[in-house]
């Protein structure tokens, strides 16, 4: 297309002279006919289906009647098909990601499950590469259309719609690809995740599953804590998104050795509650850390956000058991980090499964049916 367009543009500027009456000049007539043929050939290469372009009036007008022609290279039609397939693939990846997030949540409760992200990262990256390739192709077509256009130009009509559809797919893919790989946890392997203590160090890590970045562009990630009592992060709350030593290590923002300190309210001497929140016991307050990433690649700029699972902040070890009970109960019943924090009743089969995970995580062996039957009778009495 570029070669055809450059040839037409050169001939147009050299031979076409609007405003002059040269109808009796046979040489000029032959030049116009050759120029018209070049434009028709260019139009056929651009067009999926539609009318032919006319030369009269220069680059911007058409005088020929509408005729049907089929493009030998239906680039735009193929791109429509590819975007349809990529949308289907993105929906499948979203389902796989949802399954992984559920496994990660169960893992935090002690369930023996696989939480590796490598397969998902490979699939997300492959789809991201293909979409960015289509985006580059569309931008090249748009540049051609800006150089030479005419009435009923298929690039002028269809390229903007394809660009909008592709932009939406890339945005959705990248937003879902930013995930919390490591939930907030302390370095002590005997402590449960999602229960943090003020003044003690903890860590959390987010990962971008689309492993595409511009090494010349610095992408910054920040964190903040939502709701209930106010806390200050005593260490840095921003990090640069880093690639590992090898491409296989991916793009991560790793916040290590974080420390929390409660921010006192000068008017009351106590931590302030969130607006409209009912005061809760400290061990029932569920907090979130939100990661925000300023992503930029190949001219595309987006703000990506992801949040941790709810966690509890305590001030002494005596609060740990109650705090863990809150974490266990919420994550047992909900998969939405921003769902209602009001405790809901749990069916016994679900609670029994989670209790078995608790034993297996510390004793390497879960509870048998006899064990669960005994616990059920202790709680509810014999049937």
C-alpha cells in the first residue's frame, strides 16, 4: 500500500495540473488516464467492498458511479475477525484468572493448591503482543490515509472504529492483568497471612501479567490503605516496576519491609473511622492495600489498579486469634475484596472444609470425616 501510494502521490504532484484546460493535449490525457488507473489500483488495495474512486477534483473528490470490487488483500476484514477471536480468548483468560484468584484466596486459608502464575503470564503476554502488533498495523494504515485520501475512502471510514475496538480490548486486558501476586504477610513463616501488626515488617507484591514494557520509560507503582482507622506507611509507598534479571521473571512491583503506624486523630486521640462506617472491634476491621500503576507502552498510557484481599491490623499478639477468625470467615464466604464486611452465616460443609485446611496447613494432614462429624456434634449437637 505504501509503495502504491507513494507512486500515485509522486505522479499526482508531477502530472496533475488542476485549473488548466488541457483537454486537447493527448499526452496530458494519457497521463491523467495512467494516474486514474493508479488511484483505482490503490483504492482496490484499500477497499474491502465499495465503489471506485475518481480523480476529478484531486485527492479529495470522486466522480465514478459506485461499483462492486473485492480487495485482493482484505486486511481490514481480517483484522475484524482477529479482534473477534481475541475477544473470545480474553474472556477465556479472564475465567482462568478468576480461578487462580480463588485458588490464591484458598491458599491463604491453608488449602493445598497451585498458585503459580507462569502459564497465565505466558498467555496474557502472547495475547498482548498480538494486540499491540495489530495496533501498530492500524496506526500505519491511518498514517497512509492521512497522506492520501478521497471520497468513500475505506480507511477513513473503518480504521477509527477498529482503533476504538482495539483500544478497548487492550485496556481491558491490561487492567485485568495487574494482580496481587503476594498478599500482605509477615516474614515469620509460622504467622498467617493477612494479619499484620503495627510496628512489624510485612511485604506485598503485585505483578503485571502482560510482560511488555519500554525499558526507556520509568513506570511507577504506588500503594495506599483503604478505610477505617488511618495508618501511615513508614517506608516508601512508591516503587518502580522492575523486570527481573531474565524475561521469565516478569514485571513486578515488590514492596518489602513495609511498616504501619496508626495515625491518631488529634481531636479524640483515637484513630478516625471511615466516613459512614459503623465502629467495629479492631480485630473485625478489614483493610485493603490498593496498588496503582502508571503503565505506558508503544504510546498507550493507562492507570492500572488492583487490590489485596482484606486484612486485619492488630497491635499485640493477644489479638491474633480473633483477627485470624475474621480473615478466615470473610474469605470463606466472599471472593470480592470490596464486598460487605458484615459477617454472614456459613453452611457447615463449607466451614468443615476450611477447618480441615487449617489442620493440614500445620500438621500436613487434614481432618477425616469422623473428625468433622465429632466437631459438628460439638457445635450443633447430634442430629
